[in-house]
């Protein structure tokens, strides 16, 4: 059971699951999709995902001053209640 928010706030907890590599790499691992599904099945929790942007998108975001955002709703990362990182192997630590 997810504890209620303070002050009776009925909004779901917004959880962002992050994988420090490209979408094509992150979706081919089983950990993140399983966590995403499990969290979204829980009442009071809304999970979204973010992956490392490709070099061209990263450059465009930086140039325009736009923050990295979630895949589902394009919400900036700073607006989530919790950000979790999935590090599938040692090779992703530096990303």
C-alpha cells in the first residue's frame, strides 16, 4: 500500500525510472520494463521513463535550454517525486 500524501493531497506519487543509455538499449533489458509495469499497477503511483538522449537530441536540448524530460508526458525530471536509476551493468555507470 502506498502511504497517502501529507495534507490529504490525492495526487499519485510520480516516479521516474531512468536508464542511462539510449531507448533502444534500455528497452532490450527486462529490468526497467518490469519495474515500470509493476509500479503503474499500484494504486497511487504513476511511473514514467527517461533514457539518455542521442547526441543530436542532447545538443539540441542544451542549445535551446530545455531540460531532459520523461518519455510519456514530456515532463521535466525535476517535477517528479522520485527518480530511480536502473544500472544494468558496469558499462552504464559512466553514462
